[in-house]
C-alpha cells in the first residue's frame, strides 16, 4: 500500500465531508508569449486559488506554441473545493474548455440549502453578465433604469432568502 502524503489526506478528508476534487482545462492565445504565460500563472495563483471555497489549487501550464504570429498555450488545473457550489461559479466566471470531476467518483449529494445557494449564485452570475452586456449596448439613461431594477431585484432576493416578514415590494 502506498504511503499517503498530506495532500492526499486533506483531499480524502474534505471529499468525505462533501468536498469536490476537479480538474479544469484552459486554453488561451495571444501575440505576446510572455504575457500569455503571465496570464495563465495569474489565473492559477492569483484568481482560482483565492476563490471562495477553494481549499487548494495547482496546475501545469504548457509551453506556448507559435502559429502564424499567435502563441497558444493550455493549462490543466486541479482544484479541491469545500463543496460543489464553488465549481459552478468558477465554471461560469473563468469558462474552462473542460471540467472533469475526479472525486467523489460516483455521486455528489447536495443538501437543500446547498442547492438554494447554488441557484442564487447562478442567478447573481446571470445578473452580472446581463449588466455587463447592457452597459456596452444601452444608452446611459436606459442603463440607469435597468441598474436600479437589478439592484432592487437583488435586494428583494436577499430579503426573501433571509425570510424577512417585511413586504419587499
């Protein structure tokens, strides 16, 4: 039997308590080889590692290949998360080319409150993307009205989740 290292022991313990180990695949291209490598390193060290719910993160970045003046590289990143919810946010916000759930191997069980959190996170991500698109297409006065509506909607959602007895409208 192989001796388990600290990473293996942390992984097994976290997965036993509802954690998820996943491998994400990213690809990127740029005209500047050095910039490309820096962006990939920053993705792993400065962004993914600092995401809420990430226990650890490590990755390998392929040496960029040049084709027609454009450098192309890919990265394989392994993440251990406290539960399934952070993986959804990471998939939405960083758009990996692929996602592979490594552990648990058979099924992921979710508690009702975890499902609610996931759904609210998805809703917030949708709002953020809509706002991003609207800001680049609409006139400033139209954007102000939509921003107010989105902020009101977010506030109502928070009150509903907290179970406030106040009338949110």
